[in-house]
C-alpha cells in the first residue's frame, strides 16, 4: 500500500464570484521512503498541492489517504496531530518566529506534538549541527542571514521525526554550495531515516537528483520521468 | 525548553510600550473600580454597623429632627435639638416599650463657654442608660460624680494632642476627664459624656443654649417579639411632638443619597468597562493582524486550535494579572489616602475592615480579568479560525 494516495484531488478557490482551479483532478501514489520532486511555473498549483497533502487546506473534491487513512474524515484536531506527528513542513519563505531563539524555533513543533514537555534539546542541537549552525542556537532569527534562517527552518522540519517532508522550494535563498549541502542532507535523511520527501523546486538540477520527477502545469500533474538517484 | 507559557511571556515582551499602555489602562480601570466599591461599601457598612451598635430598637427625636439625629449618630456631626422631658413618660406608656433612656446634646464653643475644641457634650441618665455602659467595659467602675466626664475614643485622641485638658471647662463648670470610652463606631466616638446630674449647674451658668427640662433623644428597647416599626409608628401617632426611627430605618436618608452616588458610580464604571473592553479589543485586533502569519506557521507545524487559544489567553491573562494587581494596590492605596477628603466618608465612624478591603481588591482584580478576556475574545476567535495557508500567505 502506498504511503500517500491522492485520488482525483481538485482545489478551487472562490473569490468575488470568480473561481480559480489551483489543483485539477490530481491523482498520485507515493511510496514510503520515496523522494519525489515537483517542478513547474509559478502559479501552477505546486504550493497548493503540498498544502493539500499537509492538511492545511481541504480539497474541494477527491480523497487524500495517508497510510490508508482518509484526511477528509479527520477533525481539525486530528489533522493538527497528523501534521505534528507525520509531516515536516519547509516553507518557501523564512518561517521562523522572531521572538524565539534558533533552538526554541526548533523545539516549537515539540510543544504542539504528542511529546510536549519532553526535553528534546539534544535532538535540536544535533539537527543544528547537521545544517552547520551549531554555534547559532542562542541567536534570534533577526541575527541570522536569510540563508541561515532557511537552514534553521529545514532543521525544524525534522524535529518530530516525521514520516513525510513537504518541502516548498526549501533551498531558494541558499548559495549553490549550501544548496548542494542541504540536498545531500535531505538525501541522507531519505536514505537513513527512510523519510519520504515531496519537494517543490524551480531548480531542475536538484530535481534530477530525486527519485521521481513530476511537473505541475495549470493545476495538473504530469510525470516527467523516473530515474535512480 | 520552550513552553506555551514561556512563548507567551516572550510575546508580551515583544512590544513593551504597547503592553505597558494596556497594563496601565487595566490598572486605571481596576483602581477606579476598587475606589468606587470601597466608597459605596464603606458608607453602607458604616451605617449598618452604627445602627446595630447603638443598642436601641427605636430612637425618638423632636419632630423634624430625624435628619439631624442621623447626622449626630452616624456621621459624627455636631448638632443640637431639644424636646420636653415629659415625653419620656409618654413614650414609656406605649405598649411594647421594654426600656428607655434619654440623652441631651450640647455644643461647646471654644473661648465662649469651654476650654475644649468644638465638641458634642452628651448628658446621659446613668440609672437607665444602656447606650454608653457597654462601651465602658469596667474602665470607670463607679457612677460619674458631678464635675466628672468620660470622652469618646476619637476625642481621647485630642487629649493626647493637648487640645482637651485633663481638667476642662465646660459651660462654666470644671470637669475632670476620668477615662475614655471604647471605640463604638458611631457618632458617640467624638463626644464627651457627663452625667445628667450636671445639667442644672450648666443651665444655671447660662452659657448653654438649653432650657430646663429639655432632652434631645430617647433610646427605646422594645419587648421581645414586638416589631420595633409598629411601636415606632404608635409613638408617632400618639406623640405629635416626636419623630421616630426604627433601627432598620436609621440612615435611610444617607442611604438614599448613597443610592444616587452608587448609580453614578455604576454608570461611570459601566462606561469605563466598555472603554476598557474596546481598548483591549483594538490592541488585540492589531496583535492578531500582526501575528496571523505566525499563527499560520504554528498551525502548519501541528498546533491545534486549542494551542492558539491557550497561547493568546495566557498573554491576555498575564496582562490582566499585571494590570489587576497594580490597579488593586493603587485603588486600595487611593481609597485609604483620599477617602477622608470626601465629607461623606470623613464623618463616618467605621472604616472598612481588612477582609472587606481584600475582598474589594480581589473583586477588582477579577473583574479586570473578565474585561480583558471579553475584549480579546473576538480577535482570538478570529485567529483560531484562520485557515493556515491563508494566514501564511498574509503579508
């Protein structure tokens, strides 16, 4: 059974009498431990698709099943638990909370997760070391560069050891060298921790490093090709 | 380890000026509330206690002197009014009267008749008295002789200041102050008491504005099981020269005035509450607007609606606690410091008890919290209901 199943997913936004179909009749199966990339133009529906999979947007029609469970049947609290336990989000913008230090930002998902109150400081320090920011744990986001903030957000996505990472242009602000470092980090997490990745990117070179490449065009998903890493 | 509490505290510190303004506004509101409640409760309690402590079921006064008698007995004011002594026997003959005693009020005028500051001199009947004796508690274990006096607890304070000498001239007669009365919590505290035996000498001297055979009040105790109001009505019906006040009716005119004051306070506090709710609402609406993206991020990281509500409620309650504590402290301090600058309070014998002050402070603190929660409710509900993706995309 695939870890993730999308069945004829459509998302339509209604604004001022107009309707905009961001995702149109998308079906997709993703196996556990797979590394999938999605490329496509701006406005093609990539971010909406990730948001649908992450349960932060409800589909207009269709079904999303994660590990066999239909997200549509889950209450708001159960969906939040699903995000806290199963999903790691990486946004396409700096998404750190400014009043928290770097380490506190990493620990924030723990507060919302099932292990709230557990000391996970060591785990946070390990993840910071993995993204090359071991010395910045007490710094505030405003004291970091855009690239450093992006790496903190990447580390944060792994705090609750999620089964699926949803990464929306996660390396957008990074220089080429750091971008490759992060890609290697993703690959090692994918290989060693068996974490499933769905990554949206504009960078076709990065997409080529993934197991399966998909293209999104006007809300529809097309398979580009499949290749080994 | 970051928790919702530490996160909330950091959020409160994020904009110290804005937080300070909100705390200050809540503190002001709670101060005003504590002050108003203290004012109204002090007057109410004082009147109730004073009337209870007088120990009489009915007070008989000359016709038209009801207000003046209340002012003397409840507000420590200096007034005199007289009626004929023969009324004592007429009151005694009314059915239901178990005991009675009379008092006569004289006013000293410094320099003209007396060596004491302007005071109330009360001549009482030592044989029938049941008003003064309970407050002597054996301090003076014999009858007062002619030329002997005891002073109320507040007047005793004047003795310490040297304003009342141990031997004082009262209406041309020398009096020795034998001791002080315990605090009664009534208008008796500021008076000087002498036996009725002295009245002949005082009247002879001619410096007191009183004629022979006059008294000021008759205190009446009714028989057990008899309704004092019925007896009071009977006295008024039978004796046209007298007005009466049953214990429960004492202080009615002050309470009626107080009712208007209470209404004004209530209306003012209602408007202040609405203003405070509006202020909290506007500030938290601004906070909600500024932080909707952060809320979206938190929701994407797994925060439930309840996490968002708890986070903001902690922030609101922390601000309410700070403002409420400051307001309760300042309100109590203002009440104690400024209370006596209001004539209505200055003349009252009873101050609020510590327990009552604590109750009022706690009530002010609690109402401050409710006001904060009421103001922040709508913005918090809006944040709770935000769709995470929409919130994240908001700039």
